[in-house]
C-alpha cells in the first residue's frame, strides 16, 4: 500500500490501531486480550480501507475516540490550518416570510439564498 498521508503511522498492513488516546480504557468485552491472570483492555484494531483515506473511521473506532484525539491535540490540529480571518459566503438579501397555519398559528421564516458570484 502506497502511503502519502501519515507515513510511519500506517505501515504496509491493512490494519491500524485506533488513534483514540483512551480507547484502551473503555470497558468493553471486545477489547479484552491476554491469557488468564494477565488480562488487559487493548486499543481496538481497525480494518484500514485505502479508498477511504479521508474517512475518520479508517483511524478511529468511534466518534468518541475521534473526539478524545481532537481534544487532546487541539492546539496542533488548529496549527495545521489556522483561521485568522472569517470566511464569507455571498447571499441575497434575506426574505422574511409570514406563514399562517390552517389552525391560525402564525410563524415567520427567513429564506437565505447564496448569491451567484
Ligand atoms: Zn477507539
């Protein structure tokens, strides 16, 4: 397998270990490994699909493990692509519309449409 993303982390194997820093502390039966008297909870192994390189589930066993990683390394993650200025999406002037339901309830909604640039 050709590696162009995080070399050294993913080797030639088709499995990766979940990158969640606390994965091995979750009390689930599927994480139990080892022989009687010396059991451990082990980080989950994940089937790596090379066609889903940008998919977080190639690197994390769960949304919780992904969040744990993101929170632990948030400063480094932000440093990859710092946002020092806001982005903007051009829109048409918002249109506020009044609606009245068949039972007399009135509500408003505001339509927002992107402007062709
Ligand atoms: Zn995990």
